[in-house]
C-alpha cells in the first residue's frame, strides 16, 4: 500500500493552523510555502479568516475539496474527534502532532487503540500521535514542525532519515547538513499507533531519489515491514543504517519508561538486522560517519586497503587502524612494488603502506606516479591518502587532481585524511570524501565495505509473529526432554528411569564404561548444584549407594520421587550448548556455543534465526571464542561442527512446530566425530 | 638536567639561514620574529649580509656571543662538521633538521652514533636529526619549520604536544587549535639520537603553564625518562596522554621500515603506561577528544553519571553509551527523585536519565529546577546535558547559565551534547565543554574519569634495562625446570627421572592416585603433540608398556634417551598458565591466565610488570575472561587466586635474578585450595 498521500499529497489541511510561523500549527504552513510545495494548503481554524496570507477555513466541510492529508495540531483532547471527522470525509492520511497519549499512561494507550480502530475501519492512515511530522524536501510537503529546518536549511538530496523520535530524525539530518550532504526525507513518526517507522521506510526506499536510508528505532514491533523495506532497498542497492537504541539494560529501562515498549533480546535484533543486510550503528556518530562513501555508488571488490602518505607516522597509525577496524592491508603484487621503488627516493617505503616522505615537497608529481600502480594492482580494493603535513609549498590541488584521476580510472573507493581544512577542501571539490584523521577515514571505510558485503550476503526472508507465547508453559523432566530431542535426530546416551536401586544396577550391567545417576525432576533444573548428579559409577555397590543418597536428598528437598535417571557415561569431550526459544516477534531463535557450568558466567555463544544452513552454523561456530577448537589446536583434529549443526537443526525443528517454547541442551558433549546431549530441558505449552 | 637552553634560549643561531621565510632555514626566523621571541636571533649564512632584515654572519666565530641554541638546517653532508664546531664553541643545544640519517640506512645510523659521542663528550645536547623542531609558544622560541603554525595560528595555552614524528606533533596541535584550545608547546624530536621524546617530556611537564601533555611515540627505548616524566606530571596533576603506534603486527612492520626500531611486545607497553598513570590513546582522535575536560581542573569523585535531556531518545542512547564506554548510570537518592518528580510534568522521567520532555519549550526554568537536585545528590559524580531539539523558541542562553551555575556550585564535571552549533556556542561561552553527540560526550567523559583514576592508582617505579638478553640462551628440561620453580615456592608434583621401566614401577608404588610418564627433553617443548605424555597410569603393566613406547618413540625421533619423567597424577583442576620473560627494556614481565593446549589459540591472560602485589594479581585474574571462576560459578567455591599469586611471585623472583630469561608453567593445575605446576619450561643464559 502506497503512502504517497502523506509524502506527496495534492492537498494538506492543517487543524490548529496558526498565524504565528513559530508555533507548531504555524510552522508546517511556513515551511510548505517556503520550500516549494506545489499542492494546496488549507489552514483550518474557526477563529480566523486567513492564516499566513492563506484563506483559513472553519472546518473540513468548508474546504473546496477533501484534502488528501491532514495535520492535526490541536490539543490532545480534540484529537480523536478530529480524526473521526477526517475519516468520515475521506481524508487519506493524518499526522497527529499532539502528545500525551501512549507515552503518558493507560488513558493515552486506550486512545491509541481507538486510533488504530479508526484506521482499520476507514482505511485512513495515521502517523503519530506525538509525531514531529513528515518532511519530503523533494516534493516540499513539510508536514513537520521541526525548528532544525530553520537552523540548518534543507537541501533536497539522496539521504532519508526516518525515526520514531523527533530528536533522532533531525540529529542525523543536522549532522549531514553540516557536512554539506543533501537530505530528501526527514520523518518522525512518534508513537506508531498505526503507520510504523518500518512501514514508512518500506515506502521511502522506493523513492528513486533515495540512495541511503538512516533509521532510528526504539522498538522493533513491526519486523515484517522492516524486512520488506530491506528487501526493496537491496533490490535498488540502497543501504539501510539503523540505530536501534536500548542495547544496554539501562538503555532498555530508559526506553521502557519512555515508550512503554517491551524489550526484545538485543542479540535477536542484531541477528535480524544482519539477516536483512541492515547495518546496525552503535551510536549517533556511526549513523552518519560513512554517508559520503555510500553516496558515491562504489562497489568495493573487497577489504584490502592501500595507504599512501607523506608521513611515516600516518603509515604506522593507518596500519594500526586497519587492524582495529577489521580491514586488511593489501599485499602488493611484486611488479607494483618494483615500479614504486623506481619512482620513490631510496629511503621511502615501497611496500604498503607507502611512505612517499617529504620528497613530496620537491616532487609534487609523486602521487601521480604512485597511484596508477596502486590502482592497477589486483590486490588492492580501496585506497586511503593521508596528508598530515601540507600547506604552503605543497601543491595539494595537484594531489587532489591525481587522486580524482585514480578514482575515475579505477573505480576503486578512495578517501583523504588530512587535518588541514584547505587540503580537505581541495579534495572535496574533486568529489573525494575527506576526513580529519586516518582513524575516522578507516573506520568509515570499514563500515562501508562491511555493510556492502552484508547486503550481498543478506538472505532476507519473511517474519511471522508467534501467538500465545508466555501465556502457559511447563518444564519437562530430563528423561522426557531427551526423548523429544532424540526424535529430532539429536544423539542421546542410553538411559533408563529406575524406580529401584536394583533397576539401576541392572542398567549398569549393560554399560561397560560406567553410568551416571541423576535426579529426574522438572522442579530441579540445576541438579549438579544440589549434588544430584553422580558420575563415573562402575560397580553395583557404588550405584546402590548413590541411588540411595539421591533418593534421600530428594526427600529432604520435598520433591516427589519419580525414579532416578540412569544414563551411560559418555567419552570425554568439549561441553557445548545448543538451545533456543520461540520469540513472540521473531519466531524460533537458536543458540550454539560453549557450554558447561560457566555458560552464564563466561558466555560464548551465537544466535541464529531460522531457517539456517549448515554453513551458517559453521560460520557461527568459527566466530566463537572457542572457534579454533573446530579447526583443531596444536595439530589435533577439530571438534565436529556437523554434529553441532545437526543438534541445532533438531532444536529449530522442535521450535518451529510451535508447541515447544524453549530448549536447553547443556552440555552437548562434542568430540572430533560427534556430539551427544548429556542433558536437556524443554519448556512446552501447557 | 634542564633543557631550558632549547625551550627558552637567550640566543639562537640558525645554520643555513634563508632569506625566504617559506624555506626550512627561513621559517624559524620568521616565526621567532612574529611570535614574540625576546632573545637574540643570529642567522648564519656565509653568502649573505642580512637575512629577513637581521644581520647575517658567516660562522659562529663572527657572532657577538656564543649562542645558547643552534638550528642546523644545512645539507646532511655538512651536519656533523657543524655539530663539531658548535660543541667546540660551547653551544648548549642543537636542533638538527636535516634528514637522511638513521631512517635512511646504515651510514646514517653510524652518523647518529657520532652525534651521540659528540653529545656525551661535550655535554652539548642534540635534538634530531630529522627533527621538525621545537616550538615553545610561551617564550616564542620557535626552532621549528612547521607550516601548520601558518595555517592554524598559534595561541599559547595549556597543552603540550611532543612527538618523534613531525606530522604527529602538528596533527594534535591542529585539531586542538581548530577546537579553540591553546597549545603552549609543539615539539618534534625526529630520530632521537640524543634527546628523546621522553626526556623532553620530563622537562616540559615541569613548565607551570602546562596542564595537559600529549605524546606521540613510535618507539619506547627510553622508558626511564618516560617514568620520570610521568612521576613529575602526577606530582603536578598534569595528565599525560600517549599515542604509541605499532600496536598491530602490520603497524609494527610499518614502524620498523620507518624508524628501524625493534618492537617491544605491545602489551608490555600497555602495562608500563598503566603503571605510570599514562593514558594510552587508540588513535589520533582519542589524543584530543577529551582535551577540554582535562583543562577544567576537575577532580571527579567517581564515574556515576547523571543524564538530563529534553529528548527521551537521547536518554536511551545516553544510557547505551554509558554502558558502552564503561561509566555507571547514577542511581539517585530517593529524595532526589521525589523532588524532581514534583518539578517535572507527570509523563516526564524523574529517574536517571531524566527526560524533561518538550515541556522545556513552555518552561525554560526546568534545567534550573532540576540541576541543583542532581548536583546535591551524593550518588552523582558527573553530568551530561543533552539538547538535541532546540533553536528558535528555546531559551538556550538560560539553559547554559543554569548549567554554568551547577558547575560552579557543585564542582562536578558537566558537558553538553547538542547537534546545533548555536546551542553549543551558548554553552561554550559559559565555559562548558561541548560535543555534537551524546556518544562523543560520554566517550570523552569516560576517558577523562578513567584517566584520573589511573593517575591516582599509578604506582610508578623506576625502570632498569637488562643487558645481554638474546645473546645466548638454552632450554632446561622439565625435570630441571620443575626443580627451579619449586625452589621459589611453586608447588610441584612428586616426580622422578626413571632410567628403567622398573624404576617407574617403583615410583608408582608410592602414588595411589596413579602416575604420568613423560619424555624429559629440552628438545621437545610440546610433548603431548608427539604422544609423549601418558596420563592416568595405575598398574605396573600399564607403566611398563608406556615406558617402553615412550623410549621407542624417542629413538624414532632421534632424541638421546636420558630417562623418562614419572610424576604423580594431580587431582583435576582448571589448567592455568603462569610464565614470564626478561624484557631487555622493561625487565621482568610476568603473565597469568588461562592455560592448557589452547593457550595460543584462545589467549586469555594478563601481563604484570614487577614488582607486583597479591592485590595486583587478584585484579589481573578478575579481569580475565575466566575471572568468574575465581569467584565461583553456580554456587561453587572459586579457584584459589592466592596460589596463582604465589606462583607468579616465584616466576618474578626467578626472572629478577637475571639468569633465567623465560619461564612457562603450563598447565598450572589450579583448584579451590591450591595450584600445582604440572609442567614447566625454563630458558636460561648459557
């Protein structure tokens, strides 16, 4: 469904229209008049004949037509009544600027419920309440009251900023404008009672003028539309950068008090965004730091960077920054080094990073001699020029021209790092992205290159919310849990529920490697903490003694005795964990990682959304801290990643069926040729 | 020894003086004339009568006095001859600007050796060669040819920038000047043939006008002087920030090709800087990002931060950033929340972070009402104000005044984050440090607070280089190594070298828990990779078989048989590592951490310089990834940190004696009540 009636309406009515262009009900009118809006503007205010030199109307009935869009800038008490009138008249979309709804308490939440009902029954779409408004600078439809557009005048350009928060729509806008970058869209949706940030984004990324989309999200309640936005954006080659706040527990608490939203586990959001090729920015600066790079249309062939500088220190610092931000220093082809060695003075460095030294002062052509060699080298994907020393006596206009020639000839991404404004300005005039420091330049390049790779690798996929999670659930005991995971192909040890010590001794007879005895009760999830796991029992006498001790201990703990679980001892192996849960918003979420008793204290696990492939699991395992164990250390054979994948697939299948809500296989005893669930715990719907 | 004859000389001669103020031999003269140097300037150039309107002299003999300092801006071929003449005449200090010495090859290194001899025999001190020069803007003694002082005009202020690299002396200078911060010293020492960056720093931090010292180091060959600089700086409360490049392997390689320096293990440098209270900056931006904060003279009482903003989004993002950068969100005292709740509208957040909401638009006094409560709360150490939405209609001059009142009244550090220049400027006029984003503000605050704590906790101490490391060394076998560590109080298992299987079987008789058999040869450091470690042997037959297999295997490997090491089996425990080496520059370096066969593949260890206390080791262990194991997980008892300390102390003692060059105890089998060296390997001088 198109939202063009909000982004490019043929006509806009303003409820609460103000003669004062500095008031909320006045600013949108001023903006639309100033910023070239070509549609019709209808101020509505029963107390005035005209508003800002436009005829003013007492109500909708008095208008010469039904407006496509309406801005609702009246007091909160009058919002619902106004909405109803708009719906009745056939207005297509409303922006509610009034606040004091869901963010203020229960009454406000009920009002938002009514707004959703109005939207659903009438088909009229609603942005807000508590919305700072929408601003499309290409069409001039500025249905927004932000003062930022006064202090940092707009220039319609290729970036779209879309946010729930008003502040976080104009903060990236302001930072981009101060860097001279044009912003075409700046939208703040507020409480998202009807239209969500994600739905709006799915619309905006279809605008052919949009080349980069920056989102600020406090909640992610509408992942289906975000997945759609990402799919459309990837199809058009438009990168999406999202700042999702509330990563930290304190941030989640602050967000909850601010928006009343329920937090999704933050790593699920990471996994979701990654899956859809959306870059997650860590903070405000990371939203905009690489914007210039995205707008060049570059398709980097990899992450191997060449560095050319007239300072040895910059070479060293750049090499450090390359490692810090995860790029790779290019290894030049031998002929590249040979040619460069011939061009540079003896004491200069012809290997990457290339230190052309102060010789640049006497030979302004050095960049022009070196850069074509770097450009032609197939081992180089990207280039950074560092000129920390320059100024009078340096022909930096020529350096800029030589760099621009490189950029045009080889199509490889290139940036400048220079502390001096006049040097940066010379390069910027040639269209080259510039940074103050090598640190900032390389950080931005790394984000850009990694994001391009993320978009290429994105698998996308649809999202279906899961109903009824958290309503009623119960824990299965270990015996039952092992049976359920075994059904899905997870290897489990031989085992038996023993009502008597004799049964356990019988079981021992069939287990030459010995057995383990455990309490088997859903009431005791951490059995070993209570001394209810006895391992390595090899004689009938040992079995009898431990059986009796477990039974006594359960009695002391007031847990009903329903037999002791006897299981065969497993060969030693690494204790891993495979588990997962059903997320109400994102569906099955599976984790794989290091297990054992330190799984919470020293967490080392990765999260996978479904569906996933064996390759996905192998990559996830390789990114663990214990990743080297799957390759083998000190010449030994690696742990069997395929067995971990099979266990993870079994967990995913269990969760996908909808009845199992959570699975915890810990430890999954993993060796070089297999993996066996030594313990399992399932939560199921009642 | 004072270097004032270089920083504030009564007279300066310039060899290679140029009439052209844009040449290397002309620029210092121009600078000194323009920047208020009150001493006497003596251009020396046999070809000219006058230079830049000053009388010019043919040589030193012709001067009316012996100059205190000399700038040597002649061609490299004439440098040594000029130096000799200066030394003969009694010049106190020279700055050599000519390049092409140590950085260019062997011949240049020999020339630098001669420079050191001249300095040592005459007492004349030498800066350089390859030095961009020294600039003291307080005295106007600008013995430097940097063009940066033209593009970013100096203003003598409280910051000192000292660097080997010319570029990295003026890059922080430029970044600071662009932020309006005054720089009093800007020195680039070049190749450090005589005076090192560290020695110069030890002099500069005595300048009472210096309040912040920023260093760029490519090598750290003179740690004794850096320790002295740090000690003097701490005594005066002057923070030192050091950017030490070459952290990454590629960076080290680039630095080696740039300066020919030998790399010290980077973590040793971390430990050294930490010990002396010097903050290590990660990159160029981190050198200057917190400069404004250091210059306020604040003494933060802790790292508990309060956030006050008119945007809920900024509150959430700030809470995230607080966690990201390791500050703590302050928990207000109950009465603080009560009072704030009374002041703010119903829907505003009275807990930290405080969201005063858009109500700020109608009540400009809200900051003034809230801030005194925050200031008086003993649980608040620092404050950030975030104003992402402002502009026309907002009384930000008043907000700035209210914030300045807070700062003056409570003496607590406070910063502003605001994307709009006019808001930042209003706060800056009141002396409040300002940032564009909450991310940058909180990152800078975290650095500042952590650095102040680092200075308070610094233990300092002297540094003595160790001679002869790397000249001749040999590896001891395990039996001998265990004996040496046992002498220092490290617990080792019962053990015996057995020439025959019968001896091993005898040994078994005394070990009820079984024994382990191992090859005992310094030629095989990784015995288990070759199948030369056999554990858990409990019967004479097992012992006989494995003894024979080990002996056969050694024969196949062509290793001389000198008996098999039999040792008692240890109770299971966590495999840790304790080891160390003798660093030629920094002395004994000890590591403690997670051990076993994955010690290289999954490193998790910390490094300690000597001397260290039990507390130091406990802190180091707690910062490990396996740190929780020392507290105990899931209700269990923690590993014995004291036993690890004792082993580390033993290693430190061994190394301090000077004969042992390296120690590797891996694994150190550690349980809840002790630690035993299951293996040890020592390198000793031959």
